[in-house]
C-alpha cells in the first residue's frame, strides 16, 4: 500500500477548502516552519569538525578518574583499587606501602593506556 505524497494531499486540502489560508495564524506557523528548516540547513553547512587532538583531550579528561566512570572502567578495576587502598591504610611497613603504591600506579597506568586507545579509536574519524 502506497501513501500519498504530502504536497498533493496538502494541495487537495486547500482546494477542498479544508484549510483556510486566510487564517493569519496558519500562515505565520507555516512561514516560521519553513524559515526554521532553511536556517538549520544553513547553520549545518557552516559547522566544521573538531580536530582529533581536541577530541582525544576531551575524552581523556572526561574519563580520567576510573571511579567516576564505572561502566567504562569496570567493577573489577574499581574493586582492585579499593582493595589496594584498604591495604595501604592497614599497612605499617614502609616497604610494603611502597610496593602497594607501585601496584596501584601500575593498574592506573594500564587504565590510562586503555583509555588512550579507546579515545584514539573514538576520535579516529576526525581530521588532524
């Protein structure tokens, strides 16, 4: 079943006098609608894509803290970081504390590497 195109239907409604074009409100709405369509098309032509380095920078800033981005970081990483933090608080041996801090730094470095890869892939379609 084929539907009728909008313009002939609109024209038929005018011919059958179901739409009163002498109504000023209808004319204002119609003119406003077409003006908005034309303005949005003109605005879209002037938009330029964001450079890749800006996109990557914004992405890295947005996902910097793994605890604020639970869906991306995953519960496993957050649980591991919480366990390390709890161990650091309980520990009294300075050597063990340094070892735990190094382990935490290594986990955060892995996270930042994955974040870099994700941001590069996400922003890869943008121009330099």
